[in-house]
């Protein structure tokens, strides 16, 4: 990477013959976490270039970038759930965890924090706390974590919520949103992070070839991709990962549909129950109202009868008084 991080085009005749002759769709691009791992583990220069961009460093600032959890590339994967995140020790002083995760499992916040804490918790018995190495977790996602405030490249730290004072520089979380390259800032473009994202998401060799001409890092990554794509054992492992992700997505979609069906059934049952209750209440109210009306009518009739009897009683009293008066 140049000191000013600017892009210097590579003459097309410097591209490898195999890359120049490559055409059509990619079988697997770097959003496949196995291809992502394979390219970065195979080509240390590509790993350095990516870290330079993400951490805004110059070439001279990277003395070493060692993957401390290498895998045997091409070896059959018995456990499809094994993790392909890449643990890097940078300059023997900083620990970096790189992870490609394009499917939204709705757990990234907790997952990334746990991974970061595991990376940070590396002191051995007897070591001083001041010997702890700064740890960085960088995730490449193909979806937006926070829809209300989408970003292309976001970085998070422990801060004071009142005055934004950084509590510690030793813990950092970053997220590259591969689905929103359009939101790349001028700073993101200056350090070519948007071009790395385009490289990861490229779906044709024509796109790869165009990006390869941007600078040596993309050229190296593109050549490594075409070399790995020619190896059956690498493609087999990429296919395994793709099938596993597809199975997980199908399973999650089935669960989502089941949950939605269950929720709809519950909502329908609740609505029917509420309607039945409302109908019963209305019927009960009508019955009470009818009973009250009948009772009031009965009372009114009895009151009228009483008034008639009282009037008749007064009339008889008057007759009796008149009769008594005549006898006297």
C-alpha cells in the first residue's frame, strides 16, 4: 500500500495469463467463508493489504501478520459447524479476529462480543494485566445490523456514555457491511475498504480482473482466488460450506415460517376468543337489560295497582263516613 493509500493501477499485461483468460461467473467468491479463509491463509501479502486498509496503516507499519490458527486447506471437514474465523497476531503485539458471516443469524452482537472477549482473555497464570494484548474483532456481514443507522464500515469501543471518553483502547469491534458499499465514506475510499468489499462480493471473473488492475494487493488476491478455484479439494470444501449455510438458512426459514404460523394461529384464536367473549357479554347485557325492564314493568304495574287500591280505600272510607253521618 502506498504511503497515501492511493490506488495505483496495474498494467493489464502484468496480470497472470490465467486471470486474463478467466471469464464468466465465479463458482465461489470470498463471501464463502472457506474461500475467504483459504485466500488469506495462502497469501500473506493479501492478508497484510487487507489489514492495512481496515486499520488505516501503511505497509511500513506492518512488520508481521501471523495467522495463529491455521487449518489444513482442502482437508475434509467432518464437523460442518467448525469456525473459519481467522486469528492474526499483528507485529507480535495486536490480536485480530477476522470473520466472514453473510447470513443474518440474529446473534451477531453477542457473538462478536464473545469472540472478542475470548481473543482478549489470553493471559497465562502469573502474567501481569498490563501484558494483555489489544484485541480487535472485524466482521464482514452482508446485511445491516442497525436499520435505523446503517453504515458501511463502523467501529465500536468501550466509552463513557456521558462524555465519550474511551475507557480502554484494548477492545475494538468493527463491522464491514458488504450490503451497503454505497455508504462508504471518503475515508473508507481513501483506504480502499470499498474496493475490498467489491472484491469479496464479485460474482464474475470480469469483475475480479477489473479489480485486480487497481493495485498489487487486489492483483495478488485475484490470482490466489483463481489458483484456489482450480483445486478440486478447495472447491469441495467451499461447496460443503455453501451447502451447510444453505441448510441452516432453510432450517431457519422453516422455523421462521413455523413461528409465524403459530403466531397467526394464536392471534386468530385470541381474536375468536375475544369475539366469543364480546358476544357472550353482549348477550348477557341484553338479558340483564331485558330482565331489568321486565322487573321495572312489573313494579310499575304493581305500583299502579297499589294506587288504585289506595284510591278505592279512600273512596270506601268516604262512603262509610257519609253513612255514619246520616245515621246520626
